[in-house]
C-alpha cells in the first residue's frame, strides 16, 4: 500500500523520512544536487506539490534538473543541459506522484551524449543533506520505478 505524504501530519512525515533514510533511501528536494552525463547541477523545479521537507518542496518524478556546464567531450562542450527525473519510489507519493530519492535516475535533453545521470543528494536521518556515491545510487535503483 502506498503512503501519501500530503495526507500525513508533519510529525508522521518526519517519521517516514527517517524510516526511508534508515534504509538508505534519502528523500530529494528542490535544490539538491544531480550528476549529469558530464557535469553537476541541481533539481530546479518540481511538478505541483504541497509537500515540503526542510522548507523545500519534495522532488517527485518529472522534476526538472539543470546542469549548467555539462562537459562530456562533444564539440559544443561545455553547454547547459536541462533534464527530468525519470525514476522514483513506487510506494511513497507526494500529491499522487512518486517521491524522488538520492539514486533516482535523470535524463538530460539537449545533451549529445547518453543524457543519463542520477540524483546525488537527499535528506538523511538527522535532517541534513546526504550526498551519495554512484555505487550507492546503483544499489538504490532496484527499488525504484520508472515514472516519466
């Protein structure tokens, strides 16, 4: 059964965030870092939601990413790359949309390479921002569902 964050109290949401973090699933929010195919950027906007964590909107599948200087070796490098987050948790929702965690996959558009990337940051058990490695992101991916 899915958990709908918008229907929980702030205290209940905090418990869900802690429970997820204890499983290595760090909820991502606007402003958290992403790794593009050739550079680093951030989650810049999310589909409409009312759910916040630490004063920022929770990222959901379809959130927009922005990598200002993507440099992967093409003739146009470095160049900006906008993208979208394409995987998220299947059973934790914010206003009906799957919630993004560190390790969720991104896809850049306007990128001449593969355009594949991942979310690098999310909220840890103490409410701080946790940055994960690519190896940790790969381990998380088996628990995510494609949603965009």
